[in-house]
C-alpha cells in the first residue's frame, strides 16, 4: 500500500490514478489474515476472537469507505496527489489561511467518523477486542515469539498507514497551514505524528467498550450518518453555494 502513497509532489513510488482505491483494497486484505490466524491456532477461543475482530473491521470499513467516497466526490479524483493538490485551492488558501481550506473543515462530520473508524479498524483501544483483558482471548493467544511480534508489527504499521492517509485526505498532506511558510514533507510527518498522538490520547481517555456497543456504533450510528452526509454533500456540490466549483 505504501507504493502509491505520495510524500510530496514528486516523491512517490507509483503514481497511479486510482491510488486511493488501491490502498483501500490492500488494507482490506488484513481481514483474511486475522481469520486465518485464528483458525490456524487450532483453538476454538482463538477462532471466535478472530471472527469477532474480523466482523469489527468489516463493520467499520464500510463507514470509513463512505467517508472516503465523500472526499473523492469533492476532489473529483482517486489520485492521492490530486486530492492533496485540491486542498491548496479555495478562498481561505488565497488569503494565506491554508489550514481552513483543507477537507477537515467542510467535511467535519466525515472527518470525525473517519477518525473513530480508523481506531476501530486497527483494533486499538477502546476498540481492542482482540487483546482486551476483560474479553474473550484474541486470535493471537496461541502465538508467541517472533510470530506474535509480527502480528503487532503489522498492527502498528497499519496505524502509521491510516495516519498517513488521514493527513493526505483531510489535513492537506505536505501543504503548509499558513501562506508565509513553504510546503514540505516535514508538514506531512508532523500531521502523521499528530494523528498517532490521537491514537494514544483516546486509548488513555476512554474505557473499553463492550462488543455489542462497538457493533451498534458502527451499524446504527455511523452508517446512517455517512449515508445522510453523502446526500448532503452531493446536494451542496450541485447548489449555487458550492465551495468546490
């Protein structure tokens, strides 16, 4: 997935037009790894934990995908570089207040849904059903040593990936927040660090949710909210008050 992630205008391994679709497709493959890890443990508890983690990831991938659909609607592109470039234009960007022209402000409800969804998607607290002490044992309970380390390496690599996507799609990527400072890759790294800090802050702030509460939030709150906001943004873009023309 990192092959299509741009770090500035030119620093990207593969500048494909459908890079956002490619990243989402590759990130979804992790569900198979979790199910297979639980099944290969030859333990019914690990299999149940793997099935619950996979169901949680699939549930929040829907709301996360709908939030990204809104982003590609307003950007009119699936290319991550073009999405960042589109955030450099607008009324506030012309006034030197670039951070107000990024997608986080006009798409604030979708930005909030996306932030919560990436926490649930990466199985981090308070959505960490996979390794919660008060819950059923997770899919990696039968693994130790290097195999256990690889699972956590993949988990933290996924955290960095979704933090990078958040920075590119909603926070302007490598764009400077103010007009008198130059753009650069340093801004992207600072935004990634801020999103990673959000992971740590929410882990230390909120208690762990029950599994039924997590699934209810994904299906009964986020999914209707995403569909409603998708319709609202579509009408907004077609109206004379559109800010994306």
